[in-house]
C-alpha cells in the first residue's frame, strides 16, 4: 500500500508539470483592484508571459455571475482594445461612467 501513495504522488507531479508546460504562464504585472458589476474590487488585467512559447499575453478578468471569465489577448489585440476604449470614452465623455438606467416596464421589449 505504501507504494500506491508514492506512485500516485509521482503521477500527480508529472501531470502538474505537463499542465504548467502547456498552459503555464508567469505573472509580469497586474492592474490595481477595480470594483466591477457590484463585486469586491479585484485586479481586472494581468500581463503574463507564457514560458513554453516565450510570448506575452494580456488577460482580462471579467465578472460573470458568481464566477469570472478570463479572456487572453495577444499584445496587438490588447492595444486595439485599449484604443477602442479610449475612443469610446472620448466620444461619450462622462456619460460613459454613469450606471445604466432601467427602462420603464412598458418599454422593456418583452410582454
């Protein structure tokens, strides 16, 4: 029986090593905590370096219900998203930071 634990430990260690090799990345930097969608403030952007590929990625961490969704972008796509956010802010100004106003019940689009 003692050999079973050793074998299991070795298999788990090998599995973790494989996962790190294929999906592992090192955290380079992350944003300051930001409260989003009524949740406690948490970092929403991470800059990560993927060891296996030697590439850099940006990870957007977005709240989704009780969990979160992580969207990984390469630097080119992240730069395009940033430009679009700046353009949106410049066009919308302070209106963009106001919370949404619910529609009256008669105009909700449903029955």
